């Protein structure tokens, strides 16, 4: 569109004419977007915001009075804020190459000042400290002209062939050389020891090889000797195996025969003996039962015989009472008491007889006849032989 201007990404567009810019600046600053510029009434200029570089090669004198050539590189640019752009535009807009020249001079002055307060040893060993102090010293001046420093690098430090830096490095070089020599000596010694170890291991290997060969030969000779004796030894071993097998067979046959004898002779004999014992015990038990039964039968017969004799005993007692002179005072009751006494006397006699009959088998028993006199002697039954004696 006619009259519309747009700055590049690394540029600031400065429009002069018309109203005064922000903060009382003599121009209006546009960055990042475009703006309409009326022809003939407005003037547009562009200020670079890109990175710039400045080199410094300055002869400086240290705190010790030793001259050094110091080379450094400064990376800088116009600040991104409006104040920095206005300050840089007012100073460098017509000749922007002057920014590198002025920056180099500013840093050269601060570099001489900082190096003058340091020793050569500090400068050589602490370059970062030197760079930091130079940056801090120049920051205010650079901000005043609208520039911002991104970095400062010390490229080289030269003592102008005075030999001071070389002399300063000599002890370190000597130490390093000494360490290198020690390391070389250690390496040589390690190599010699490794060689000796290799020779020792080689000798051990040779001795081991000789021992192994000797053992191998001995094994071969032993194997050949055993192979020569293998035939007779195998035959003898086979005969021993046959004898052992025959012995085992004979033992098993003997065991089998022993079992057959036990089954054919011992077991039947034991069974017959057991049979005889059982039959004998059964016969003895039967005989005992028969004897006990016979004795019981004879006892019952004896009791019956005594009971049958009881009336006769009472009769004889009554006859004796009849011959006696007895007076009955209480009539029928008195007669009853006399009769009861006779019966009781008969029972007493019967019990006495039964007790007297509790004599061993085969004893004599005296019985009485109807007159009360002994009628003879009767033998008790002999239960042992089943006969009466």
C-alpha cells in the first residue's frame, strides 16, 4: 500500500516529522510491525538491531610493570528497549559503523585499567576474572550510548618476547617434564616387568608342557601294559563271576529244599501233634464231665433213699413213745405238739444222717431196718469207675 512501511525483524524504524515520539524523543520508534508514513511530511530511517563485533588489540602494562599485548573480541548490539534504541539512533543513525569503533575504544580503555591492577600470573591464570571486570566497568558507558554487550572473549596475551610468561611457565614445564620422565620410566619399568613376566610364564609353560608330555607317555605305557594283561584278567574275572553265580544258585537251592522239608515234614508233624493234644484234652474233659454227672446222680439216689427211710424213722420214734408213760395235759393240742416234736426229731435225725453221709466216696454207711436196728452196711457208689462198692 502506498505510504505504508514495515521494518525488518532486526531493524527499528525511526519516523521523524510530525508529533514527537515516546518520552520526548525527536522521532517515533516502530519495531515488529508497520506504520503508515505520509509522503513528503514524514521521513523514515532504519537502525540495525543485529549483532555486531569489535576487536581490541591493546598494549597494557601490568601491576608489575610488564608490558603485555592483549587481544579481545566484543559481541554487542543495540538494546531492545525504547530508551536504548533512541540513544543509539541519536548517536549512530547517520553512521552506524561507528558503533564498532567506539565500542573498541571503550573496551580498550577499561582493559588497560583492569590489567594495570593485576599481575601477569593473575591475568594468565584468571582470564575469566579479567573479562568479567572489564564487562562490569564498561556496562554503564555502553548503556548510555544504547549498546548492550553479549560477551567478551580474551583471545591472546603476549609478553612481547620478554620471556616472562615462559619463565613463569618454566617450573610447570619442568614439573610436567619430570612427571613425563617419571611416567616414561614407570612405563619402561612396567614394560620390562611385563617382558620378564612373559619370559617366566613361557618357561613355566615349557616346563608344564614337558611334565604333561611325560605324564601322557606314562599313561600310554600304562594303557599298553593293561591292554596286554586284559585277556588273562578278563578270563579270571569271568571265572570268578561264574563261581559266584554257582554259589548263589546253590544257596538258593538249599533254601528252597529247606522250605520244602518244612512244608512236607515239619508242618504235618506239628499238625498231627496238635491233633493228638486236642483229642486228649477233649477226652479228659469228657471223662471229667462223666465223673461229675455220676457223682451227682449217686447223690440224688442217696437223698431219695434217706427220704424213703424218714417215715420209718418217725414210726420207730412213735412206737417208743407209745410204750412210755406220758400224760397229756392239754388234750388235742398236747397231742399235736407231741406229733410235731416227733416229726421234728425225725427231720433232725435225717439231717444228721445226711451230714454223716458227706464222707469220701467208698466209705461205709449204716442203715436201719423197720425195728430201728442196723440193717447192714451199704457201700457208696464209686464215681471214678462207675461201680458200686
